[in-house]
């Protein structure tokens, strides 16, 4: 168990999310940056989809009730009993030790994953429906004993504009609006959250088809535009249907980068096509596979796999102590 001495702010348990339930009105939820969560888990030898803590603002303070392994991924820094713990490196947290995580964005993985109760097939928090809640002082997080502890270089995703595919209701917008969406950056508004990023910038005008449509399905990544013209980019906790025209959809490869945006940050968009979107996703998956292969054990640990591949004993002899 890990005891929560201070819950921080906007800290929640997240895993890969709830798949296959949108037809019942249940959002996907899950990690905003699933690659960063996977990276933290892999540093501990966990399944890459295991539940961890997502830190969006102020990090928590945790006390180990027994020895566990911990690993950070993302733009985070922390300390164990006052000693710095950098991201991208797993470390033991001995019984009674205190882990304090500073403000930032990223993920904390615990050895074995956080094994709190599953709800609808996932441990992800979706507070609007009462599926879990943000971390609070006094909570306890069940997890497993420490196993393999590894370190790696930081995982760095692609940079550049967030790439978009048009539609599915791009025909509700003027040509000037389609151009304006990618002409200049938009700023993330203060009322953004895990449900959606509210963007401030050039107003996007609808044509005579208007802003409203018959409600249809929506997914994380779509950009809705109400009558006011300011776009809303739906995120992991987005509703399952909506009645505003959707001008564009973010390609899958660029979704993890959106989770790192904060109020006041600027985001630049660019149009792309399906072939380029598929190519970008394949390149991202290949890069992450390479990163995973380069994970190395911490100095001082025995690489058992390498040890077993060598013949270390060439013979034996009996003898007496001198």
C-alpha cells in the first residue's frame, strides 16, 4: 500500500481507458498521454496499460507502507525523503519513505500497477459519472512488490503542428474558416479540462448550413465549433455524442501531445491527409518500440538474461581451506 499524505491537485488514477462502451454513453477516459503512461510502466516491468497516477497540475505526496517500486514519466520532478528522483528512472521506495512530486504533467507508475477496484472494465477515473474521483489525502493505493527497476532516456514524441483531417462536417464552414483554423495559433483557455480544450483565436464562421446538426457520435480528437465560432477540441473524457458541427479531427499520432497543453499554451494546426496520418502513426509506433528496446537496467543491478547466456563456470574442484 501507498498512503496519500497530500492528494495534490488534479491527480487521478488512469489506465488505457474504457473501450467498447460508447454505445452506452460511457466515455473512453484513460490517460491523456497513453505513451507516457506506458513508458512509466515499462520502467518497472509492468504491463504498459497498467493503472498509474496522472498528474496534471500539483503533484501528490505519498508515503510507502511497505517497499514498492516507483517510476516517473513526463515533465515531472520529485524527491524521496529529500533526495532528488528524476523522471525516466525507476527507484525503490522503502517502507516509511516519503515521495513528493512537484507540479508538472506526467505519470507515476507503481510496481505491479495500481490495483484499485475496476469499474466497467477499467480503473480510470471519470468523475462526472462517479467512476472514481481525484486523489485525496488519506487515500491508500494498492500495488505490487518492487520488481525490475530500469532507467532510460526520455521518450520524446514528434514536434511540429498538430495535424488535422477535415470533417466530418467541414462542409458546414466557409473556405475562409478552413484556412483560418491553420493560419495562426490558438490559445488554450483557462476553462479547459480532460473533457475538452477550449481554444481562443480566429472565429470560425459557418456557412448557411449552420452550427447545429442532429446529434451524432463524437470521439476524442474531434473539433466542434459552436455558433460563437471558437473551437472546442474534445479530449479523453469527452461525451459520446454532440450537436455542433465538427470542422476537423486530430490524427491519432498527435493526440498524446494534446494532453500536455495547459491554460495559456498555444497550439498550431496543419491540414494533412489519411495516407500521411497512417504513416505518422506507424512511425510513432516504430519509434516507441525502439525506445522500449533501449530501456536499460540501473547501475549495480544484475542483468539476469545476459548472465544466463554465458558459461561462467568452466569446472569445479574440491579443496581444503588454508
